[in-house]
């Protein structure tokens, strides 16, 4: 049901039945390598192009999720997914071979939680029994579309972020006696487009931070919850610059959110000695961190209730070239363990 102006309450508490998480070589050298189901040793992954490698990440993540759930593609009612590439072709080409009804969504790095919110809404209102949702990104494919090909070795400022080579997919299902111990999606807050007039495509964290804060505040207002109701509030992907900015904005509103409770996916994946500048980004990063690392921690008992806030920069290479400012958005999803 609708709660307040921007939030949904999922009374049937859909479950995240199974997940599949894949990544590239840089992620394999990072802090969360053990939380990936499959890691590749190079960016080509045996394919003819980076875009085809991007699609392979998706294919493999979906196959892993299906195998874990002991379901087949015939059991999946809908796919809700997207990526960063023009016309979301890697995701669409992956969906092409599955022959499952498909919603292609494009929310940049917010796509992971946009998809999870929509999948949970459909399941909650009995529009399906199983929905597959997720997102992916590939460093080399995204960098040459939005900035410069990595082969050029172009210099970047300290505010820039490293696009993750990763895919994270989940199967959202109706809750029943067999799966009632799985993580449950209980709420979602859909963000508004926020544009603070920034034009620097090498400072996505700073551009997206106000959108993250806007959605977090809307979630608190709509649901009546506060930060004290959550063990963790995690954004994706603000990295160092954006996380610090977001914390300042939240504190300026009189909310005493503890620093240690407010984390960011872009700071979780890579080690300190990896050259990722301000941190990680990419639509596959928050999906991989949630579906690979955070849900595992919830099952271990580290967290009982988290709010995952995925942020997206909704610009294009052409809009930047034409001098447009950068519109941003964030979607929040509450996940709980009984």
C-alpha cells in the first residue's frame, strides 16, 4: 500500500529467495571477493568485446540465482533489470535468450533498488510468484561510453570513481512456509529527480548525495521510522566525496545519524591500495554488494534491518557535451530478517 507521498509498505513481505553475483578481476582483488559467486580473471572474459563480456556477467548471475533457488526460467514470471550502456543492450540481449516477459529499466546506478522495489510491489500485490531483478556494469564498457576508453590511460581527478565490473541478480518470491527464513522486503521509497546544478561528470558522488538525502528524509517522513530503526543505512554509490557530503546534509537537518551506521557500497568493495580514487561506482556495484555481501551478513545475524539507498546520475555523454546539469535520483528499499 502507499504510505505518505513516496513510499510503499509490503504487507505480504516478499522474500529474496536466491541471488547470483559475478565480477571481474579488480573485484577479485578487493575486500569482498569471497562474497562473489563467480569472478573472472580478465575484462574480456573470453568474449569479442567488452559489451559482450558485460552481457556474460548477467547471463552467469542469472544462471547462478536460478540454480540456487532450484527453479528454471519457466518458473520466472517477469524480469526487471537494466545497466549503464546505451539502450541497456547487455541486459536486453541477456533477456533475449530467456524468453521471459521483460521490463528494461534505466536508472543508472539506482537501477538495482528501482528493480527490487518494483519486483517487490508486483509480488506483494500477487501480480507474480517469482520476479528476477538486478543490474550490472562493466568498467571498460562504461568508461569508454561516458568518459574515455581505459586504453587511453587518461588522468582523472581525485573525485572520480571506478566503475565496477559486476552483476547482481535476485529472485523475489511470495513468502511461504518453505522460504519464510529468507530476507524480506518490507518497504520502498521511490525518489524524486534532484538537480543541484552540478556539471562535472568526474564528481558523481557529490552530484548524487543530495538525492540520497532527499530519499532518506522522505522515507523517514512517510514511514515514521528514524535511523534508530535500522542497523545499517547503506548508499550506492557515493564513495568518499558523496558519503561525506550526504552525512553533512543529514546532520544539518538535525538528524544525529552515527557515522558508523551510514556506509556506502562504493567504499566496501575495494582495498585501500587499489587505485579507485574516491571509490567504486556502477549500476552493478550496489547490486553485487547487497546480493552478495549484505544479505549474507544478515543471515549471519550481523544486521536484522537495513535500508539500501541506491543512487543514480541520470546524465548522458551528449547532455554533458551540451552543457546540461546533472539530474540525480535515489531509491530506498528496507530489508529485514525475522
